[in-house]
C-alpha cells in the first residue's frame, strides 16, 4: 500500500496570503504554491483543497532524504503538530522545490517566447520578399 503524506502551510507574504502544499509520495518530495489573496478562513482552505487538490501542479519530484518512517509516540506527534502550527513560514526544502519549479517554468516561457519571436521574424521576412516580387512584377 502506498502512503502519501501531505502538509499545507498558510502564511502571509506581502501583499497576499499564500498556501504551500508539500507532498511526500513513495519517497518523492513535491511542493506547490497557492495564492489565496485575502486571508482565508479555515473552511475556505478546506473547501479549496477538497475541490482543487487533483488540479494542483506540483513541482518535479525530489528524492526525499529522510525515508525512515517509524511509529511515533502519540504524545510526541501531538507536540510536533503543535510546534508546527505555531511555527510561521515555509520550510527551506519547500522553498528550494518551489524555486526549482519556478526556474523550470521560466525556461519553458523563454523557449516559447523565443519560438514565437523567430516565427514572427520569419513571417516578416517572407512578407518583405513577397512585396519585393510584387514590386518587380509591376515594372
């Protein structure tokens, strides 16, 4: 059976409230960022996750270093949850994964932009050549 661990952290990054979803599936760490805008209520976050979880675009998987999953004492688990709820911000691992995904998206955008620009230049050149031919035919 496959165990998937998911964690959502909501924090304020000027000027918006954002959510960072971290997911560990089969030892692969993935993350994504959600922009909420105004401060979301608990039920807003829950509703968003229930409706849109499978539409989220996660980052490329990163091999998770700490694979050892051992049984955690319930009291310790409760303390860990309490400390994470009090802790503000997103983990550095999530930040690195988001940055990596952002760079991948940027490269894709650059590639598409370059292709569009080359296509436009090619079209302009062909139009100029066609105008030249038309001009010569008129003589």
